[in-house]
């Protein structure tokens, strides 16, 4: 199903920074073309690497991860 990104919440690790061995995940609020909203976690690096931002459209696999 095709979803539009409505909001992206980036994690805040404070002054400690990202813990060793952890990949920062953003909370992403999506809306389908039928109006259903869904919230998923997507790697911050994936969003940047693929130019995904509010207003972008994505397809999700069965695990809720984006397909390009």
C-alpha cells in the first residue's frame, strides 16, 4: 500500500549521543491513500539516503519497512 509521510520525529539522545552499536530510528507517521494512519520506526540514515521527508510517498513491506 502507498503511504504519504505526515510527520517525522527524530530521536533525541541528549548530550550522550547515540549509544554504541545502536542505529537511530525515527518515528514516522504515515497516511494511506484511503486515509488510514500508521506509525512505524524507520532508520534515520535510510530516510536521508533516499531523500524521504514530510510529503514523500513510500510503500511498506509486511514488516512495516519501506520499499523503494
